C-alpha cells in the first residue's frame, strides 16, 4: 500500500434536480473537503460556493424541472476541486452571466457566481445552450499563519 | 472585484461564525427541550426548524463532533 | 410540477475504497435520510449501519486494495433504503457471514452484520465470490408516540 497516499482522492455524487438536495450536496462535499486542512470558515466558504452552483443547476439549468445534477470532487492532498454539472439549458453568454448582480431572473440577486469567486481560488465555467453547464471550483487551504503576526 | 470579494466575505449568507460545535451543542439542547415539551423524541427536522437552520447543517454538525469511523471496531488492523 | 412530490427521491455516491471515505458516505446518507422524519437516535442507527456496510466493502470486499464503493439511497416519503455495493471478492457463505461474532478475520469482532440487523428494519445481502457484494438496508421512521399515554 506504500504509494497509495499519492493517488488522487475523489467522489462522485448524482442527485435529482430538487431544491432539497442542495444541502445534501453541500454537506457531502464539506465532509470530503475536510480531508484537507481547511479551517471551519474555509469549509463554510466551500459549502456556500457548492450551494450556489448546485442551486443554479436546479433553478436555471433545469428550470425546476426534471434532471440529474452530478457533483464530482477531488483533491491531491493540497488542492480541492469541485465540479458541478447539469445537462440543462446552458448559458448563452458566460461572461455576462458571471457579472455580479446579473441575473436572467428579475426576482434573483445575480450574486451566485460572485459568491463562488469570492470564496474559491478559481472558478471555471463551461457551457453551451442546450447542452448544459459545468462549473469547476478550486480551493487550497490557506497557509496557517501564527496568531501573533 | 476586490471590493466585492471583501464585501461578500464579510456578509456571508450563512453564519460562518457559528461553529459546527456550537450548532451541535445547541441541537442537543433543543432535542432535550422538545423531548420534555412533547413527551417524545423530536425528529431532526423539528430540531432544525427550532434552530432556524437547514436540516443538513444540523446533521453535519452532529457528525463533526463525534467522528468514530466505525463505532465498534478498528478499520486499520 | 403538481405530482413531483410523488416521485421517488434518490442519490448515488461513488467513492474509492478508502477508510477515510466511510465518514463521507455516512454524512451524505444521513443528510439525505433527514428528508424523512427520523429522530437523532434513528439517524445515528442509520449512520452506524451504513458505516459498517461501507467498512466491510473497504476491508473485506477490496481487502484494503483499490476499488470503488457505490452507495445508493432512496425514499418514497415513508421508507428509506440504502444500498452499498462493491465489486470485490464477494462472500461464499452469506448465512454464515451474517452470524453474530462470525468473521473471516481473527482480529475483527464479526459484529458488523449484527449491528446492521439491530439498527435497520431489514437487511438483504446479495453476493457471489469474485463478483462482489450488495447490501440493502431498509428503515422506516418509528411512529411518533406521546409519552403521556
Ligand atoms: N447551471 C446553469 N444553467 C443555466 N444558466 C445558468 C446556470 N448557472 C447560472 N446561469 C445563468 O447565470 C446567471 C447568473 O447566475 P448567478 O450569479 O448564480 O445569479 P442568479 O442565480 O441569482 O440568477 C443566472 O441568472 C442564469 O441566467
Ligand atoms: N463486502 C464484503 N465483501 C466480502 N466479504 C464480506 C463483505 N462484508 C462482509 N463480508 C464477510 O462477512 C464477515 C462478517 O462481516 P461483519 O459481520 O461485518 O464482521 P467483521 O467485519 O468484523 O468481520 C466478514 O468477516 C467477511 O468475511
Ligand atoms: Mg444563482
Ligand atoms: Mg464488518
């Protein structure tokens, strides 16, 4: 088993597109992310980012209709990545969608992507109309500083 | 964008300050109160409602404070 | 969306066979099970049963080697079911394996199946040597009684 520690670690979670499943995804990813030395606040940040991405898949991707959301996560001991994928309606203009306060739904705040960007180190979006959307989130535990500094 | 980041970090939608341990402790307290009040053990959903938290957050918090991988046997020989 | 409430709810979680993933499976299933009116004690029972089944897949199914453990769970609003499947070495004599205190490993207690049976309403085991093992666990929330009666 000597070199097993070097293997990448991952999980894959598939869930029907339903608002009440957002929390299941959030908690599963947080439990997995806890394998890296994240602080509790960093874990909370990850949970917020994952919630926003999964909520988008449910609300925008599938428009509250039927569909499956696939969450993949992985880490190499140093960096966490989380992928949230739907095969819903997709995004026509990704750059516009990522602008803070932009939403195609007048009743929403349009801050989902802004939260993901604020709380994760990197956010990649792949999407095509009719084909679905994949959001990739990356985060490293911040180096632990001495409290005295 | 830097400013927005800072703003969002400071105004998180869920209470970052409330540690998992804190939530777990309160959940157990509420369980005891509700058990007393209704004469039966409450469901997790009733506890979460009383705390004003999503059910999964309470599950996560309670799991985080215990930890045994398998309660009854070591997984590593 | 009128009849969506009647649709069965489910999740599927795939994890590499690793001891540290047992906790991820346990939390994900518990977060999902919380969609039914289970008490904390019932959720603890579910968590123990799931931990035992996933631990068996890691320890016995794959003998601490590589492999993927698939956890499926579902409910219809009234009953929870959880399936833990590996494609590892399988069980030759299922009846014997389920006996309390029986273990093929002299260092183990052989109480995993006994705990699953004690804590769940029903436990089904499907297995064949070389083909892998699927354990199915079922549980309903206990009817809520008033203590005053
Ligand atoms: N998975 C997705 N599928 C389709 N469109 C999406 C998806 N995620 C985001 N979008 C689009 O991007 C916009 C901005 O998303 P977001 O920043 O989360 O704000 P909000 O969800 O409040 O609208 C959404 O209004 C929607 O048009
Ligand atoms: N997923 C599995 N794959 C192969 N063998 C298994 C599996 N689960 C259980 N077994 C067999 O059943 C026996 C009893 O399991 P259990 O009651 O959990 O006790 P223990 O894990 O302590 O041995 C194990 O010793 C093993 O031989
Ligand atoms: Mg959004
Ligand atoms: Mg066992």
